[in-house]
């Protein structure tokens, strides 16, 4: 059966982990432990629990079964990818993003501790009776949700963590990059042969609101600083803000950003969703790109 290494595409502004889900059957097969107030255990009192869940969030080099239609295969993450994913999750301010069984959004759950296991003998996870591989992403989640604690945790309905997000097939990503590099080389050769006599057709008839959205995102980044987004994303923001012309390929990338619209309402100071949505032109810019792309391609067919 095919084994696929998943990696983070550094050219995708939303690559990485979006949320942590509490599930009955975690794919990494590592349960969490519900940590109670140590005073309560010692004194056998009836004080309220601390309501903390601790467990493995992502285990490196562990094969995980997947089925896509009729295709069956395994996926895995290297230690480097696990570390990068954990860092991006925190840098994007996604600590409060959680779901139940990857289907129901939850409120009141926050990742309050997060670390990579570097020393098996002296790691804090040993306190909970867990023997995990080096490079494992381990975390503790605070549950400030009465319903979740009583109905899911106390009843044993959920037994572990499971991540959800965007990752890329390393082999396919490498193949795509090879095609892109080959295309760029060919384009450069053509430009040299034609001595720049042929200019790529480009467009800047996108709405003023798209430029304003990009300007607003850039201003926030300059005034407050932000680790959100990639160089590609902020280059796009500057192009829109300056009303520069965009090629068909660039417009296509804008149109494909539509898949991230579920994150568009995240406030700038709470995560990357709304900030990067505006950086790419916001709803007006993305919708323009979708319609423009259809128009360009229809014209070419004619």
C-alpha cells in the first residue's frame, strides 16, 4: 500500500494546522489523560477539577491509514514537519480553534501548553504514564466548557486529540515545483529569444475595494507586526494596493484563495484568517478574480 509523506507547502498562506479536534478514535492512536486538581486527589475533596486534557497532538513517522474513494494509503509526518506545524499553529494564534470529531466547532477549549519531546527520560509526559517517540508534539488543553467536560470527557466519549489542516503530498509538491521551474526556464528562454517583444497580457480592473482591503492588511502588519502569511501573500497585497497589473496565472492564484473563506471573519488580532483574506483582496478581490479568470479563458476559447 502506498505511503505518502505530508509536508507544509510554504507557498500556501493557510498551510498547516487549523484546529485541534477531540475524538473517540485518534488517528495517531495516542489517548490523552484528564488531569485533575492534585489537591483534590490528595485530600479527596469535592473541589472542581482543573479540567485539563493532556496528550500527543502529532507523532512523527507514525503511519496513519487513509481512504480516498477507492484508494487506500498511509500518510506520515517527519519530525521536521511536526515541529514546523506546531510552531505555525501557535504563531497564527489558533490556540482556541477546536472541534468535536472534526465536525462540530467547540468553544471554551484552549491549548495552554505545547512542547516537542526532546528527552524521553526527562519529559513531562512521563508523569502521565506515556511513552512517546522523540519529536512528538505534546500539549495540554484547558476545557472551560461545562457541556464538553461532562458529556464528552467524563463519559469517555472522547479519548484523544486529532489535528485538522492543510498539508501537501511531498512527491506531488516536488513534481509541481519541477514543472513550475521548467516553465519559468522556458519562459525566460522565450523572452530572451524574442528580446522582450512580447509582453504577457495583464489586468488591473479589479475593484477599488480590493485595493483598500490589501492596504488595510498592510497597514496593520506595519503598525502591529505579524508573522501571518508568506512572501507570496504579501507580494500580492502590495500589487493590489498599488493597483498593479496582474497576469492570468496570478489571477488564478487569487481565485483559488476562495477555499480559505471560512477564516475570513477572524479578527486581525486573533489570528491570520481575516488578515490574509484582506491581503489577497478580500471578498471583492477574490470574486473579481474568479469571474475574471472565466472571462479570460472564455475569450481564449473564442
